[in-house]
């Protein structure tokens, strides 16, 4: 790709080695802590994802937009727990609620006194009248797909190429690019269908190769379409067998891919026409603003009205919790499906979901933390960060771009923002990415370890953003200086 062409691998490797040496000195205690963990944990960390950071890092505490490492180094955090702490680490109101509620019992498998107030706050924020709790966004999506099948009586689902909805087996698929030639009734082969289309002309899924231990081949019931491609979506829905279209309104998990104007108006209309439920996963796109993307001005202007939304991670400030909101109409169908089923396990829900603690914390977040002033600050800081990063890219003449969805932004190693996952993937460069992350870390800046995603919290100050931009500019200068 353009960036790799610009920077010969040997020069990048030399830059990387220099940063690694610098990290080893500055973060010696982190290196030691991670080494000690390796004696106790699979792949060296309590969750093996934690081994995916560009270099060892261990945290002594996190507060607001800051991480303090075990080395005593203070870092400005634009990762924010990969969205869990999008409203800042340990917001004081949430900490107070946690202390207050923890004394009154953590989980009794009964609703607490505050459940109705939290339900009202959820409706006020997101517009959906009926809610369910889950412990994680992965679970919320998994359960919602089950409900969708139960109420439609259909088996298939559609997801976007490049999607991530958590550890939901049936969504862990990619788009096929090796479609076999279609066979005509007479036996003669026609021309091969375009990439990603099966022999029947419908978009086709393949198991994501990195997934460990899959129980079955999800491509049997999951169809996958490129983002921003209405013709492919129409083809995927056309046979009337699709229970649900589960999508992020903007792809955020393979780099940021924004919807083209009008895409969701048409996509939602297609889903409605084919009797397919539109399930919007707002776990990351909550960054778009109060009420998430589905309540944003563009979504309202296009008249997009999902049947359900899922919001996880940040909704309880980083305590394990996710919520699912549904329309009154879908709620009625779900209620009927449950009543019609034999008594016993529904396959939906987990013991710790909807605890009185979780319900209370969501109420606290909505009322006291996710305030209009908080949203305004996040948006303003992210706009400044985007402008600063764009200016640095231009100053150093790098063939890169940056795009933004409210409080979330992403720089990508390609000149223009991609319109689908294939474009986003083509711009990925693991070695360059690892170097940029490490070099930013050595300059006091933490960004999400997966691709080049940043978030601004209400605690992120204008000075924090200025420090980010200065560090990014320095890193760009190193790259431009080493390029041909
Ligand atoms: N949905 C989206 C859009 C996500 O990005 C993620 C996690 N990155 C999830 C769901 C799953 O969240 P969790 O890991 O908390 O279950």
C-alpha cells in the first residue's frame, strides 16, 4: 500500500527498534510486571487480548483521561478501555453510585427500586420504549439474534463485511472472495460471479480464519455484504429468509468506515420491504452523540428507525453491562414468542445480567455522566484532534487520512477514507501501525491497540489534544524523514 511503498521495511524496523529500546528504559517496571504475569496467565495476561499492545504496559491507576503506569508514568489515554471508559475512567458520579449501591446488595436476581427510573432514562436517551439487560455487548447481540429468529421464524441473518459484534459465533465471518463458478442447468459453467457472491448470485460468508474452535460453519446461515453496497444488501435479503440485519451504522472495528449519505435510508427501507428486522449495534457508534448514531441528525434526516439497538461497554461506565432497546411492535412480538414457547430455558439471559447494581449504574451514567455538557466537550475535543491530525498528515505529505464519528476518530494509511471493509483492510500495515502506536506511547499518548482508533472523553482537555497532535506530528516527521 501507499504507506509501505513510502517507507522501506528496513528503515521502519530501525525506527521501531529505537522506540523499543526507549520503551524498555522508561517502562522497565511495566516490562517486569508483564513478565511476572506470564507465570500465571495464559499467553501472559488475565485476558490474552492484553498481550496485543505494542509493548508491555501495566496500569497502576486510571482516572479521567489519564493512565498512570506502574512505572509512575502518566499517559494521556485516547483508548479509554476500547470504549468502556468513553466518558472517562471512574467518573466521580459513577464511583459514588457504585459505593452507595454496593452496600445494598450486588445481585439478587430481583429488580431493584430504581429499575423503572432507569428504564425511563433509557427511553428518554435512546427513544426505544422497551429494554433488556445483558452482561456484555457480545451477549446482548447474541440474545437479540435469537429473539429475531424466534419472532420471524426465519433462520438467516445478514452482517457487514468487516463487522465485529463481540464473540457471537454466527457473526464471526468474512466475505468470500473465491466464489465458485455458477453451474447452468445443462451442466455448462457460466462466468464466475463477482467477488463475494456465491454461485447463486447471493453474497456469501466464510468463517473468519482467526476464530478458534468454531462449533459449526456460520456461513450456513449468515450472509455477509460489503458496507455501503445497496445492491448486495438487496440481493442478500431478496429471498425473504433473513430474520435480521445486524450492523454497526458505521464500521468501527476494521478502521472507521462511515456510511455514505442516503445509505441507511435505503438500507433500512430494503430491510422493511423484505420483512427483515434492522438491529443496530451502537456499542461503539454511541460516540456519535446523545442517543447514539440512531438519534443523530443524519439518521433522523434519513428517517432511519431501527427495530432494536444494542449499547454496551460505556453504558455502565466500564462495569460489565449492556442494554437492548426495542420498539413497542417488536416487544409485542417478543412477548408473544416467549408466551408461545414451552416453559423452560429460553437460551436468553445470564444470571448476573440486569442486577440491581447494573441497573442503578446505568441510571447514574445517563442522568449524571452522559450530560449535554459532556457530549459537547467530547465532540469539540475530537474535532480539534481530527483537525490537528489532518494538518500533521498534510504537513508531512503522508498519503494518509483521518475521519471522525462524534467523539471517535481514526487515521488510516490511505489518502481517502474507505467506503467498505475491503478498502479499510487494504490500508492496514501491521508493522507501520505497531511503530506508530509504540512511538506515540513513548511520547505519552495511548491509542487503541487495534487499528488507529482514538476516543475523546469529557475529561480530555484541549491541552491533552494539543499534546496528542504534537506527538503525532513528531511521529509523522520520523516517518517522512525515513521515507524515500
Ligand atoms: N459490538 C461492537 C460494535 C463492538 O465493537 C464490541 C467490542 N469491541 C462488541 C459489540 C462486544 O463488546 P464486549 O466485548 O464488551 O462484549
